[in-house]
């Protein structure tokens, strides 16, 4: 009598059934891969939509910020221009007043504590314009 040894059948995976049909196993594997691909593609599309929605929200906020900065810049520019106009008017008034006083024979002098006195009250020199007034309006080269 001869003893025949049977070799156990190897399973493709420890999770595969013992009596598996290779064509059914291949078909189930293909279906699982297809389902996994469809699910993954759907998740990727959903993520892409969320990214686009977030980017659109950020772009909208940036546009709003740019508009607000533009509006504030315009307001600030108007206020600075108004201030400069008023300051120039005051300085022109001071120059005009000095000229009128000079025509009437009055000379102004600084008395050391920042106050002006007439030449008759103090024998100092006549008050001069500040350097920035002598130079005139700032040009582009002063920036």
C-alpha cells in the first residue's frame, strides 16, 4: 500500500473562503475595485468643490478689503488735502499780515520765549519765515 500525501490547497488570502471559485473571486475583486474607485472619485470631487468654495469666499473677502482700503484712502486723501489747504491759507495770512505790518512801519521780532513783539518794544531782528515756508511746496524730489 502506498501512502499518498495530499498537498493542502493554498488560499490566495487568509480571508478568502476555503472553497472559492477563482472566477467569482476575480469578479468580486473587480467590483470592489470599481466601487472603491467610484467612492474615491466622489470624495475627491467633494473636496475639490469645498476648496473652490473656500477660495471663492477668500477672493470675495479680499475684494471687499481692497474696496474698503480704496474708500478709506480717498477719504484720508481728501482730509489731508483739506488740512493742507487750511494750513496754506493760514501761512499766507501770516505772510500777508507781516507784509502789511512792514508797510505800516512795524517790524516784528521774536523775543526769545516764542512770542512776537514789535520792534519798538524789543530791539531784536524781524521775524523770519520758517525754512519750509521759504522753500515752498514740496516737490516730487522730496519724497
